[in-house]
């Protein structure tokens, strides 16, 4: 039995569960869901060395970003759960960026953080007016909104002395991004679980990368998170991401498990079977028996194979 199993299966009382889990259902189905999400999060942290200590041996400090949606609430809850169990070393600072959207309930997240006793920062920046002013009404706001939001979060992370900003993107987000890049961007790219920013001083981490949106939605409903809807991009119809989601939903309906297979493919890349000469030395293929460009060798590319 793992530490996670032992902790979750123990008799529940106010002292045997982390504060974020108090009031959670005691059903077997919820315990299984909690275990699954915790294991997936712990595995993502382990596999991608997210929680590696600083060079001086001190633990990292993470800025955990909450929008008020189900994904980011679940992210914080699972990290606090792992932290409470001693399975996560990083120090956590929760952060919400109030973007000035009309009707945004400013009190919800500060009260939620205070109730959990979590260190937190609330940042107010009117990016809403900038986005709605710069982007025509018939265009999507997501790209500009995301860039503005990311820049502000980087600044806050530096002010807090953090090593990383931590986001609630999950497996389905990665697959939708992959599909958008494939069909609209003409490139093979998704969301990496771990990324170094352009300045080279902050990491971007996605610990929910192995978790499905369906599980996260069940978890959020069970814990009754005070969800805050997005009144900016969420109000626009016909977004490319939504069409990709619908396509994946249809594939999953016809062939259950298709999403899981597709995500495994993102972890099992064969550069020699693609056509990008930047990561595979097609010109030199066969001359020395390797055919691997420096970039491919650096990233552990596979060796040439017969079709």
C-alpha cells in the first residue's frame, strides 16, 4: 500500500485530512478518484523533475495560478493534499489575477484562500479593457489575453521569489492544443508539462498533464469549489479550441480510450519518421550510421528504422 492509499483509506476526521479535503464525500468512488488524481499529479511531478531542489538544496517556491475555474481549483487542492502528505517539497503561493472583467466576484478567491490558510496574492490589472479594445469583436480574445496574463504572472513570480508558475492545464488541454496546431498552425506541438521561459529565469509547470478533464470535473463538483465563470473568452462562440474539443469528444464516443492513446503518442515521438530536417539529419543519413542531428541527439531522438 502506498502512502497515498494509506492516508486516504484511514478513518476520516478533522485531523486526518488536509483542510482542502474537509467536507469531501466519504464514498468509495470519490476515494478512488482522489487517489487517481493524486497519483497522476505525483507521477507528473516525478517524471518531469518539477520538484527538484534549488542548487543550494532549498525547496523550490511555486506560484500556483488560480483563475477560479475547475482546473485551477483542482490543481491547488491536489498540490495541498500532496504537500500535507509530505509528498511534495515545493513551497506554494496561490495567486489570482483579477483582470477587470465586468461582474467579476472579487471576494470569492480571497475568502477561499483565507479559509484554507494558504499564502496568496491577489493582483488587479485591467487587461479586459486592453483586450476588448485591441481585438475586433468577431475575433477571439484568448491569444492576447493569455500573453498579457502570462507577463503579469511572471512579474509576480519574480516579486515573490518563485522558481515557477504552476498552471492547471490537463491532458485534454494538451490534446486540443495539439489538434489546433496540426489543423490550423501546420506544426506538431502541444503543451509541454515543463517549460523554461524565454528569459531563462522561470519554469512553467503543468502537474495535471496526466489527468483527464472528466475526472477533474467530477472532483471539482464533489468538493463544491466556488467556480467563477470566465466572462471574456467564455462568452465567444465558435472558438477553434471548442471545435477541437467537440472533435475529440466524438472520437472518444466512437472509440472509448482514444484520448489516452493520443496522449501516449505525445510521449512516444519518432523524429526519424517525420520530415523535419532540423531535428533529423536526413542529408547525412547513412554516412556514419547515425543520421541524428545535434538537436535530435540532445533530446534523445530515436535511430533510423526500416519502414
